[in-house]
């Protein structure tokens, strides 16, 4: 495929201020030659930000050459979340990944996963580090982590994400550091790096306010484990967000209506609400835009990702303090962040994902969780991962961390997909990621279904109201006939019809009956 990474390598070592690390500066080609077939590698990066680029590209090239010579070469990859096309994408196309976890958005890696060429484990983002540290994946052979610099005394300055970088540095037998000189120097001291002890030695996490810091601004590593330092000049993945449309705007407005009713009921503070978590994409951006239109001030966010809409809220004084694991920005927002980083650094703290997604902290702070989904059924079970029950889309990511432990868990969805051929509200989900026990509110462009304090049959009535009009009659018919059965039970279903909508789509390309 003609992988070319040399253009990203640079000879500028000014960011490597420690003399011992300067002696370890080598090329990416030399670095990847140290990695054996079958190695378990922990990569830095989280949703495209702060991921190493040059070393993975060199690794993919090496895999291609070895495969061309008839030799085996694959690695097992653990990350923070999704990474970059020049990490997940190039390695997938090179057939270089035998196992991958966790969350992934790269289309080529998705193809490898769904064709079973790459084994994939979907796991809550807060849990992965503990799994790895407990040895469930085997010993970690290498950590490959992007940093933005090395201080004179050997401290590592993190990049635009933290993810699991510190955990991988701790447990890997060998370490390759990729120093990215394109990252702003002002990133120094933006971070709060701390690693949790493992059970039964873990203590209470002293984050009682969103902005509380409990660690150090720097990553650390045993210098003896560092076998290579590669210097690169690679910008973060630039994310493209489509303009907000009528549907996403309506969903955002319905979320605000729900908040207004919660305030009236005395369940949320009037102006500041409670700390918010917002997922990734256009619909979460629409929710942030709706918050901007409302009268909220000094909102706090305890979330995984900072995207364009959240920077806008900080700039407008609507958001005060934001705790996150990563940045996820468009080109324009990236430029704004770089130009005004001294301002934004007063409002932002970047943490490891086992803190940003920590169930204990989420529950203590009373976080309001807002996440997308693929489909929900009439009883409130949610599928976030598998299209038609079998095809992995991205993964559960952090939605389970927040939905299970948040003060309020909200799922957001357009009522249909594929031009109306798929209903997002179905009789029974084809795959369950979030059970009815963890789902409180579901929002579509037609309103919100508040499922709290309701029995399954009561939930179904609320869910049918927010389905697309083209599917409401069919949903009501299914529910009525299910309830009319002699042994309808507590949660009525017609078992031989429960997944018929998915079956029909697979056969005809449409959930609607002809």
C-alpha cells in the first residue's frame, strides 16, 4: 500500500532536554525492528488525539514486508479508545493486528473485526487498565506513547490526550516514546496524572469537585525500560462535524426541556445543573448548542472528550470547569485551542481514563450522562454497539461507565436511520449493552421518554410516543398483541416476532413491511 512515514520524522531534538534520553533517539524503522511477532503493545491516544503515528506506520510497513517474504508478523493492540487512521487503519490494512481492545472507530479495523481477521474485545473504558495490569491479556511487551516533550530531569510532558498512557508505561517491559513537536509547548501542566492502586489496596479517590487535582502534570517511566525515542511532527487527527440539522437540533432542545422540568421538580439546581458528560458526534454537539441557547451559566463537565461545542461553551462563560481524557476537535477548533491555550488551560484538566470514567467519582459527583445509541426497545434496553445484532460498529466506549453510575442516564438518538429504513425504537433490541435497569431517559427528535419509576408496560407506552410516526402503529400493534397473550407476563413479548424487524431489514433492506 506504499506506507510513507519518513516525511513525519524530524531531526529536531529540542524537545528532548534530558541527556540520557537524547542518547536513545533513533529512527522509527530502527525502533520497530525491536518489536517481535506476537508482541502485546499498549498504544497511547484517545479518540484520535495524542496517538503515536510514525512508529505505528513504520510497524505496518515492516509487517507488509515480512508478509511479502512469507513470514508471520502480527501484534496484539491495547489502546485508550479509538486512535488514528495512521495507527489503527494502517495496521489493519497491513493485516498486522491479531487482537484489539477497546473502542474503535476506524473503518478498516472495523472490517478486520467483523470478518474475524482481528479478534476484538469490547470493554468499558474505565476497566481496561485494571484488566491489563491484572495480566488478563498476558504480559505487555511494549508501550508506544506519544508525548510532547521531555524535561531536563526526565519528566514526560503528555500530549492532547491521556487515555491509558501512564498505565502502559508502568506495566510494559519496554517503552518507545514518540516525541511530537507539533503539539503546543503550553500543554505542560494541563494534565492531572494519577494511577489507582489495585484492589484490595485502592483508596477513596479525592475528586470531590470537577476541577480537583490529585496527581502530577507529568507522565513518568523507568528510564531503563525506554529502548527508543522517536521524534516526529504529526498533527492530531482532524475531525469533521456536519452542520447541525433539524433532527439534531430538536434532540438538543428536547434535552433542555427535560432539564427544565427537572429543575421545576427540584431535582436539579436551577442555573448550574449537575456535572455533565457528553459523548462524541453531531448530536452531542447539538445538545451543547441547546445549552448555549438556554440560560445556564458556570456549568461543569466531567466527561471523556472535549469537542468543538464544549470549547464554545467555555469561551462564552457557559462552561466553567471541564475534566476530560482527551480533546476531539475540528481543524478550526484546534486552531482556536492553540491560539488561546493559556485561557483554556484555566478551565480544562486532562486525566487518565480510569479517572475520567471512574464509577466512584461519577456517582459521587452526580454526573448527568448523555450518550448516543444504535437502538432501544420498547422496554428501555439499549444497543450501542452491534448493528443488526452482529456487526460491530465502534464499541461501548465509556457510555456504560457513565450510564450505570450517573445520577441521570440519558440516551440520544434520531428516530430512524438509513433514510427511514431502520427504526431506532424496536420491539426488542438485537444486542444489549445497557439494560432497562441502567436506562432512565431516552430522547429523540419527537420528545423524551422518562422511564424512571415505571414498570415495563408503562415504559413501553412512553417509548412508542418518541418513535418515528412511520413505526408507531407497528410498535403499538406488537405491544398490544404481546399484552393480549394468555401468559403475557411482566415484560410482554412475542418471541417469534421480537427480532422480526431486524430479520426483515437483513432480507429486504427495510424494517417496514412491504
